[in-house]
């Protein structure tokens, strides 16, 4: 597996779990190690939007996802929401890169306020305090003044707010094309190579 340390990926209960699933798939295909955190609400959305039911126990969910996505041994770790001994809970062991995709506005608010009631919020808090890379992918509309204020506050702390707003210049023909647009932007900001979407100005972007 590639170097650079593992990447923490969190799924929360916002609509758009397809973004999170596709991002996990791409990270594993890119030979990255991934620490996956799944909220209770995300499990509900997984069933609703992706017809995917994951076991409640973290170890069983890890096994199911590893088999589904053909991950290498040791490449994917799934941690429970209150598994405080997980590496992501401490600055001495947490990965330097974390993505919350999709990110609920409630999760965003908790992180902005420094609340750490579950492992996802604590992991994000650790990344911020250690001056790591935190990418939040909110999927909500419209946005209230409170949502916008929380996003601004987090942006000033160094977090990257990357809304799940797909573009259309690559002329997507299905939902997968829209999902790939957002996932490609996340991979770009993680510094990982991607071939999901042609870069603007390239010969294949449909603009020539």
C-alpha cells in the first residue's frame, strides 16, 4: 500500500451517501489505507439510497465492505462511534487527512463548536488542532445563516468546505457522472491522482 499514512473517511446522515461510497472505492483503488467512521444516521441513509445494509458491529461492517470493494488485508478499518481507543481519537496517532462525505449540517455545527460527543466529531477536532487537512462535503439546501456562519468559522480554522455541487461541463450522462465530479474534486485536494473527470482545458473536457 502507498505511503503518506491512512486517510480518515466519515459518513454522516446527509443525503448523498453515493458520494461517500464512491470516494471509499476510489481511495481503496488508489492503494490508500482508510479508517472509516459511520454514524447511525448514515446507516439509515445507506439503506434508503444505496440499498446497502451494514451490520451494526464495526468488525462485521468492515468485513462486509472489504469483501464488497475487494480491499487488501489491513487496508480498511471501520471504527465504532464510541470507540475512543481508535487512532483517530488522539493527536499522537490520528491521520493527518480526514474527509467527512457526506457531512450533515449538524455534524458541521458540532465541529465548529468543538463538541466531541462521538468519534467522528472527535476525529475532526483532532485534525484541526493538529493542523491537518479536514475536508467537509455538506449536502444541504437551502443554507441558513447559521449553516453559513459555521462554514465560515471552520474555513477560518483551516477546514476546506467542498459542497456536493457537481458541475456539468464534462457532460455527465448519468448519476454516476455527477457523483464522480464531486469525488474527483475531493481526490484532487487530497493530492491523489484521478481519472474520473478530465481537467478543465484538457483535450477531452468537451470544450474544444
